[in-house]
């Protein structure tokens, strides 16, 4: 890692990319999100109240799915593209690149800047869920899962922001210690150069599993072989990106060995071979 020669963009120029147009886009995204989510709640609530256990299981699944979606979007924004791209580059990629240069910048964002881009991502999925028929169990389960996913995605950047705060609120710290929102001790792994692992930022539950499976590393190799693009070239510079791309995958950590306790049997066992079976009365 010491030979990477990382070359990142200037923090001030990235900050200047947050233009009034991006601000208006984020405000519109939050407004659209609020309207669509209210529509979705009205669509789902009557049926969900009739089947509470099904709805609760869907809510749990959606929360875990949000962790994966947060990781996938984070990986894509960190690895590909450039802040100059229209819409996606300015609203989504730029904040992630800025975040690698200045980790504390996210703690200075207000509600709109923190959550606007996540609302933009969630609106299409929420619209699809609101259009699903929910009379059957499958439709209801799918609709509530997507609702939970969109709700958790809204909270993802807020959880991420809390993970970078020096002194988050006490209630937040309790949630972090319980592992119900992204803990700072866990997220610091991602901010180790070259920022190429532990992308999930809702709770981080899936980070270790995706790392063991080489999920994102495999996607990078497939995309590079198909397109010739170098992952993270815009974020850390071409030299560092090439060095990281050519590195062999890190060895998998050894799984803990399971040792079963031994069972000591008595030395003298009763002789039951000569006993005659008795018939029940």
C-alpha cells in the first residue's frame, strides 16, 4: 500500500461541485420521495394490518436488503465514473469522491445534502411497489419489502454521517454499539486506502460475507475485461488504480475451528445382552 502513489482530486474543487442546481435537484428528490412513500403507505397499510407477521418478516428482509443496496451503490460510485458526469456524476459520484478526501465533510451536511441523493435512488422502486397488486401474500410481501428497503435507504446516509461524527447523540451511540446502525469502528475499515472493501453503510452486516465471497472484486474483473476500464482510476489516480487492480485477491481469513467437547463414558457398563426381553402386560 505504501507504493500506491495515490492521487486524489482537490477537496475545494469537489466541494464547489455542489452547485445550486444540484441543491434544487436534491430538494425535488426529497419532495418526490415523501409523496411516493405516502402513496405506498396508503396502498400497503390495510393489507399489512390484516397480515402482521408477514409484514414484519418483509420489513426485516427489506432492512437487510438495504444494506446490500447501499454497498452496491457505494461500490459503483467509488469505483466507476467521474464527478463531471451529468446528474449521476454531480449528485451521486461527487459526494463519495469528496468523502474520501475529507471524511468529516459529511458531518457538515444538512438534511437536504445528506439525504437528497438517496431519495432520488429510492423513488423508482417505491413507485413500482405502489403499483403492485397486494391482495395476495406474494404481492403484499414484495410491497412491504420494497417499502422497508426504501425507508432504510433514506436512513443510510444519516447512519453514515453518524459514523463519522466525533460525538454522536447518546441514543445513536447505543444503536451503534448494538450494531443496529453503522458502527464507526466497523466503517473505518473502508477508509483504509485504497478504499476497496466494506462498502455497505446501512448497518454493515453484509460486509464480511461479501468480502469472503469476493463479490465486488469479481464484478470489477468482469467489467474490466469487458470494457477495458480501470476501477477507481478517477478516485485514486491511474497508477494506484492499476497497482490495486493487478494485485491478487487477499487470502481468506481462517475460519475458527469447532472443537466438540469429549464425552467420557463410564468404564463399566451393565451387561444387558443376556437379559430376556419381557412382554408388556
